[in-house]
């Protein structure tokens, strides 16, 4: 019998490509969402079964975990008591022998409020075979969280300074995660997953302007101003502190390194930002 792999965060920016990459390998996938019917598109014929899972509802944990020999975890990053939850989940995951955790490049430099250190400790201490993913910032942010600002105003304002970022396509993260979930040889590894080159936000936004055929620009904002904006928009203190750390790492050059992990694990070159921009150009037109 094929092993079942439970993907938490299956409707998200990495979870969805993880599910697709696993399905392409013929794996049996339990795709977890708080709203499995709407969130994961009804019945599928490719071995993907939507299941309900909610970090806030522990009654959903055991049914989702049942028979899951491998587990992909997108942690409860916006949760008020999210530090403990990954350890609690792993303690309940009795059928699971292998776990892949989504963390972030530079996690070791982030404040405790970012919670990655807690989750990484939990995974390492779980007694399971673990792999920790340290991806860089996703291409797909430009087509989701950053999209309204880019499409409506043509301006992306962030406290990233002129720091370079080796942005990465979440489809490549999905393929790397699928390999770590299904193949031997990745246990005990931290995989730093990047795109093929490091770009500043100014360079990335200019490329989107080129493909969309309009003027678009990046504007650097002072960290204090960015925090005041986030606070005014209703962000909690924990999120603000975590964001402060993430952008500090960018400004300090911590997001610039380029690794060969995508090529090494998948056998193909990482997708480039230029490819991504051309593919989705329609998104940034008016
Ligand atoms: N964005 C980046 O550039 C980047 C880079 C590196 C690392 N990361 C890390 O990636 C993680 C995910 O961030 P993201 O912005 O990309 O989010 P995302 O994965 O696109 O979306 C969040 C996912 O979490 C699920 N979710 C939310 N609340 C949940 C709950 N209470 N119980 C169960 N599932 C829940 C959502 O599923 P449903 O709504 O279907 O339940 C959704 O699939 C964060 O830890 C972040 O630090 C992000």
C-alpha cells in the first residue's frame, strides 16, 4: 500500500505546489485545509483527498493524522500561541515517521516572535526523520499579497532597502519538498532553497513593469514608518516584531545567497523571476 502524506497548509502558496508535486509522483496525499470542500476543489482522481485540519481545533488533528506516514508542515505563523502547537502536533503524530517543516532563510537570525526557532526545535526533538526547508521570499508574493499595491498604484513600498533577495518560485519549493517527503537521503538536513539569481526589490518590480507594459516602482520606506503603517492596518505586535526581523535580514544581505538546492534535488534549474513575470504578466496590467 502507498504511504499517505499529510500536507498542512495545502491551499497556500507552498502547500498547493507540494500537493501537485506529490500527485505527479503518484503519492497518496491528504490535503489539509480548514475548509477542505471549498479550499481544495472537491473530488479529485489523482490520489489527493481533502481533509479538515485546523490548528485552532484539536479535534481535527487525530483524524487528519491517521495513517499519515509523512507530514508537510506550514506552521501556525499568525497564531497567538503558535510556539507550542508544532510540538503538540508532532506528539500526536504517532503514525508519522518523516516530517518536512517549512521555515525561512535566515531563520536563525529572527526574533523568537517569528516562531521558526520554536518549530525547528520541535521538529529536531521529535524523534522523527526531519528535513527543514529554508526558502527565500517567494515569487508568488508579487501575485498575491503585493498584488493590490502593484496593480492599483504601481508602487511597492517596503522596508527592504537595497538588499538583494534570491527570490524563489513556490513550484520549485513544492518539488524539493516532495522529494524530501518521498525519497530517502534528506533526513537531518536544512535545505536553503533559492532562485537562480539575487535581485533587489527595485529590480524585481521594474521587471514586472516591463512585462506589464507600464511604469512600476519600488519605494523603500523607513522601518519605523513601515511598522506604524502595519499597526494602523491592525497588525498585532508579534507580527510587527517578526516582520521587523525579516526585513532587517534583507537589508543586512542575508537573503542574497544563491544555492544549488533546486538543481541538486530536482535535476532542473530553478525557475527565474523573468520566466515567472512573463508567465503571469496579465496580473500586473491595469
Ligand atoms: N511568503 C514568503 O515569501 C515566505 C518565504 C519563506 C517562508 N515563508 C513562510 O511560509 C509560511 C506561510 O506563509 P504564506 O504567507 O505563504 O501563507 P500560505 O501558505 O499562502 O497560506 C497559509 C496556509 O495556512 C493555512 N492556515 C491558516 N490558518 C490555519 C489554521 N488555523 N489551521 C490550519 N491551516 C491554516 C491556510 O489554509 P486554509 O485557509 O485552507 O485553512 C493556508 O493554506 C509562513 O510561516 C512564512 O513565514 C513565507
